[in-house]
C-alpha cells in the first residue's frame, strides 16, 4: 500500500480510503480524524481513482475477510 501511495504522491491512509470507497456503494468508511490536516487528506481520498491494476495489487495484500471479526473481544463472561 505504501508503494502505491508513494507512486501516487498520496498517503497510505488515502489509498486505504480510496480502496474502501471502491468496494461498492454498500461500504461506507468512517475515518477518525484528529487534525484538520487529516480531514483534508481524508476528503482528498475521494478524488483518488484506482485503476483495476491498483485494486488487484491491493487485493493481493488485503484479501477478502482480512478485517472480518469482532471489533472487541467477547466480554460477556466477565462479571463486574
């Protein structure tokens, strides 16, 4: 991802957001933003168009299901 970002002159985060946006209309990334600079970068990612070759490169390192699973561990057995 970093090499593709460097080739494009953007950040890896922008490539990640552009990749998410390319996954379909049913995928809506919600990036966290601490600084205005990051907000500007996140907004600029909507202008990045990834070619099919770019998507194939990213899919090779980000296979389907890599981010699947629970966000937090199951804490239902912990008694407070």
